[in-house]
C-alpha cells in the first residue's frame, strides 16, 4: 500500500511517498497527450493534443492556491478511497441546476460550483446530457450535450473539434420554447442531467457503469422568474 504517511497501527505494510495524492502524483494518470501507436501497439510518439488535462484545468482554475486533489477526492483521512465522478452525490454537490425564463423561452443552466476542474473531465468519451421534456409528449424531448468531440489526425492521434465541458464557475445552458416540447401547456417540464461514462449507452455493462442520473427537476414555466 502507498500512502503519504504511515499510520500508527496500520494492519499492512506501507510504502511512504510524501507526494501521494498531490497534483503531480495524480497527473501520472490524469494528465497526458494522445499517443500515436505503431505496429503491434508500440508507442511511437505523443501528439500535442491533450487526451486528459484535469490537473492543468485545476491549475488554471485558481483553486490551486487553496485546495489540492486529495482535499476533495479523499474519502477518509486514511485515504483508502478516492471518490469522483462515479459517485453521483459528489457530482451533484459540485453542480447547480437552475431554471429561468426569458423572451418566451426557458433556460436551464448547469453551473460548476464546486469542482476545481472541468466537468466532465477524465476519459475522452465522458459527457453530460441535459434533457427537457413533458411526460405527455416524450417524443419531443430536447437535449444539450456537455463534453468533448474529436477528429482523427493523419498519422495518428486525435484533435479536439469541440469542447463544451463546464469550467469552474461557468455554466452550460439549454434553451427551449415550452411550446416546442408539445403536450399540454399546464404540464410541468421535466429536467434531467445524466452523466455518461461510455461511448455507447447500449454497451454490455452494468447500467451504473454506463451512465447515471445526477440531477432531476420539474418546473412550471409560468412560475419561473426572469433570467438575470
């Protein structure tokens, strides 16, 4: 077991590494560029495009002066677990879902209030989907996707073509006219924010390993305040 310090009375041997849990330590798995592979999967080189840059996002956020990775991602003082995006409660605590109305439309905002890096971060296929619909007309559902998109490069690797991940203190938005959702105008509008981990939601994996609902809300457009 590796730890930043050896706990008295630990039931197992401990390899002490003072940097364990630090940003530089975490960057070993959460900060790297796209690899270019040769025959039989042999690494040839890396591109300039980041495949993961969670630690760089954290450094740019301004949180770096006060909080380190382990301050949020260590579940216990002993550091035996590192909760993250697979814990919906932790994701929900970092986000705020607000709704307002403006010029005949409703605007749902997902704001990154609590994470020191973009959400979603990590794996290239991760994304969040904010959906709005009326239960009486589910086929009229609309959605906004927050994540990254890529295109393959000649010679190997990938290049980012779009990045709608939500930076610390910023918001992602979904705007829609209530009439576009169909159904009765008196029906509430259902909102759902889902965190998706896998590229294919139909993948042969347990449901919790593919996607999870993070936030839900039902709103009546007439009761909403004006957007600020």
